C-alpha cells in the first residue's frame, strides 16, 4: 500500500474534516481518516448472528410497548438474585 495515498472528498465531507481538525478533535485529516477506517473495521467485525439480532429486535419491541425496565431497577433485581444464590 502506498503510504502517501491521496483521497478526494466531496465539498461537504471536506468541510467536515476541516472543522474537526480546526476544533482540535483530530490533529490532522490523516488522523480523522485513520479513526474512521478503524471504526468501519470494527463495525464489520461485530456483525450479529441471526439469533442475537432477533433478540435485540424483540427487546426493542418490548421497550416500544413500554415493557422495559429502568437499568437501575434491573441491576437491583439482578443483584438480589445473585445474593439469593
């Protein structure tokens, strides 16, 4: 791979990159692109199997029907179960 690869961005993407560098979020455009590529790699490595995706969908449907519980409430119930053995 050529370490001095050139990439062309559309004007909107170019403005975004420049604003991120100006704000100090990234020290350079190269750093931003490296971070973006690493995130994309992680996303592709974290693909869900069908069963996991279905479980997530069921959970989201329960939340939509107001059948979810607050995390603190869940954690307290889980701690109680663990303490009971």
